[in-house]
């Protein structure tokens, strides 16, 4: 059993398998999720639960947060029973959600007011990589705090890199997810063009995977198109959010504008489906 006690906030598609990795590694993990029913599967594999973020932080050494967006972070940190509702010191709070660099800077400042420490540590990879501890993790924050958190990151990811000061993990993640949006939309447009010309999509995907363009993303999303399976691994609403955040930090390029518009347009109808559901609005 590892002696460090971990608090985990956010048991969505990513948070559940990621916290599961730490339980498997022998850490004592206390979880909190806004919707209580999502705590059940973590309890079954040994997690304890807290009734609020404020209650959780008092009982652990390191808090990891994996939730949707800036608003969720704001509520979890500054809410009535949030992380800052109780005076604590010496805690490390790691925010692995994809959020803006500006909210990370704000939360890092508020953490420092209590002598707590903050790292932004968003991830690339999806549910499968989370289940296998094979994520790619990019971290912003103080080097000494990063080094303390590194053993935890090593259970979650295959590559862990400190990018610089607070917010640089978030900035890097937004740049990477811009490429993700281009890839997904590009694959969808390729399939639409081939389909229009009566090419068998199974054959097209086989050839893409065998070519220099083959990559895990094209494989997974290509299979999803073939199987007509749009159940979210990475919900389209999250990439729409990421492109809004990317725009706020300077995404004004031609493809950036196109992807931004395409995913904002798709979000109302397709937001809860997987990102590759973008194909449904391309003709
Ligand atoms: P998800 O399945 O939609 O889960 C979202 C989590 O955030 C849930 O635990 C939800 O609680 C919580 N939440 C949302 N709003 C909240 C609020 N106001 N207060 C408290 N909790 C709140 O999301 P996910 O796919 O796990 O993604 C989590 C983060 O990782 C996002 O920033 C996403 O962009 C990023 N990410 C996702 C993937 C992926 O493939 N899925 C990959 C890389 C990065 P409830 O259960 O109560 O709604």
C-alpha cells in the first residue's frame, strides 16, 4: 500500500478509469462526483467517498480533478463546499481537465494563498489509454511540485512532460486538440468524398490504416464510422469547448476557423455523441 492518500474529483468517462489505475497501483483513493451514482463502480474496487470537495481535501495529501470545463473547475474550487471552503495547507491539487490556461493561473494563485500547490496536467488519449495507463500527460507548474507528483503520473501515462509554468499544460493541450479536430474532420470529409463516389468504406479505411496516414485515431474512428457507432468516447461537446478555448488563446488560422465553426454548429444536435459524429453534418 502506498502511504500517500489521494482524493479524486470527477468520475466521468476519463476520471473513472484513471482513478482506477491508482487504486490498482495500491493507493488509498477517496472519490467525489457531483452525481453520486457514478461513485458506485469506484467503491466496488476499493475507493472511499467524500460528500463534498471540501470534505475530501481535508482527508488526503493530493487532490486530482478530472471534470468537464472551466465552470466545473470554478464550482469545485470556489463553491460553498468547494476545495477552498476549508483552510488547508501543503496539499497538491492537480487539475487534469482540459480547461483554459487563465483559469489555471487563477486557481494556482488562490491555492498559493492557502500555501497549497497547483499543477495543470491535461491528457491526450481517450478512454482506452486511460484504462491502460497509457495517456500522454502535459504539465504546467513548479518543477519541485511536478517532481513530487511524477510517481502518480507514471501510473496514468506513458509519456509525462513538464512544459513550463502554470497554464502551459493547458496551452499545449489546446494546441494538440486543434490538430485532433482537424484529423477528425479530415477523416470524415475523406469518407464522405469516397462514399459519394461509391467506394467501399471498409476498403478505404483498410488502405488508410496501411498507408503513411495510418494512426490509432484513424483506426478507432474509422471503425466507428464503419460500425455506425457514435457512442461518445470523447464527446463532441468537449472538442467544441476546446476549440472555443483555443480561439481565446489565438487560434485564427484558416483550418482553425473552419473546424471551430463546424464543431460549434454540430454541438447542439451532436454534442453528446462522439467527436466523429461530425460526419453526420458533412455532405
Ligand atoms: P465526462 O464523461 O463528460 O465527465 C465529466 C465529469 O465532470 C463528470 O464527473 C461530471 O459530473 C463532472 N462535472 C461537470 N460539470 C460539473 C460541475 N459543474 N461541478 C462538478 N462536476 C462537474 O467527461 P470526460 O470525457 O471524462 O472528460 C473530462 C475532461 O477530460 C474534459 O475536460 C475533457 O475535455 C478531457 N478529456 C477527455 C477525453 C476523452 O476522450 N473523453 C480525452 C482527453 C481529455 P457529473 O457526473 O455529475 O455530471
